[in-house]
């Protein structure tokens, strides 16, 4: 993760809980027309979430997904 994007663990866990606990939110985030629209959707579920925290959390998720894809064999 880039050093200039920071998110505390507690806020990141709240973002993950919001996304993983609400399939409709996850689908809406995937369908959001842009990054800011996605942020607004998640910020409704995570009060006080800043754009920087959302960006950091999404970057962590991206890194985890990329690492998982590298471990999963293509069939």
C-alpha cells in the first residue's frame, strides 16, 4: 500500500464488515458509476469514513484479491 494512504485498523474493519455483511451494498459498489459514488454508498454504512480512508481500504482489498488470484490455479 502506498505510504501516503492511511487507514486505521478499526475503520478498515468497519468497511469490511459493511461490505461483507451486506450483499446488496457489495453489488451496488460494484455497479457504482465512479469511485466517488462508491465512496458515498459505503460512507452511508460507515459514519465518519473519509475519502482517504475509503481509498486505503479499497487498496487493501485490491491487494488481497490480487494475492488470492495468484494463489488460485486456473482450471
